[in-house]
C-alpha cells in the first residue's frame, strides 16, 4: 500500500479503484444470493407441485377468491330474472286488455252499423253520413 503524503492524483485513483472494486463485490454477492434464493424457491415449488394435494389447494384458493364474485353475479341474475318476469306479466295483461278492447270496439261498431242501417234514424242525413263514414273506416281496416 502506498504511503499517503497528501492528496495526490495517485491516491485519488487508488481510492476510486477501491470504491469500484467494493461495488463490484457487492453486486457479485447480491447476484449470487439472488441466484441461490431463486434456485431454492424453485425447488420448493417443485416439491409442492409433486405433492398430490397441490392441485386441490390451488383450486380451493381460486374458488375462495372467485366465490364472492359468483355470488354477486347470481344475485344480479336473480334480480334481472324477477324484473323480466314482472315485465312479461305486465305485457301479457296488456295483450289481454287490448284483445278485450278490440272485441268491445268491434261489437260497438257492429251495433252502430245495424242501428245506422235498420234503425228509425235512417231518414236523418247526419245518421246516414256517420253510417257511411263508419262503413268506410271498417272497410279500410279490413
């Protein structure tokens, strides 16, 4: 080791070399540690994978994580089904109501045609015009 007689360029270079060498030793040591740690963890995983319970354990953990999500999805599907069933029943009621209204209007129109054609009001011009208009309307609808 050189004697130090003050801060000279030679001393500065020696110090710099020492710092770089210590850094390299640290990096090499860290890489060796990381490689050993990786090899050990891989061996541990291989030993666990060789056990017959490993697949069961992994699937159980996956199911535990997914179960709350599946329950929420099922709950939402049940709500949607209930809403759709309610809408279906409302639509069925509307269809029945429309059918009844159509039948009622048909009966009223038939009655009006009979009254307009054979009733005592036949001599009245307003009744004849209304009767003709009703016949025209019904002819267009059929």
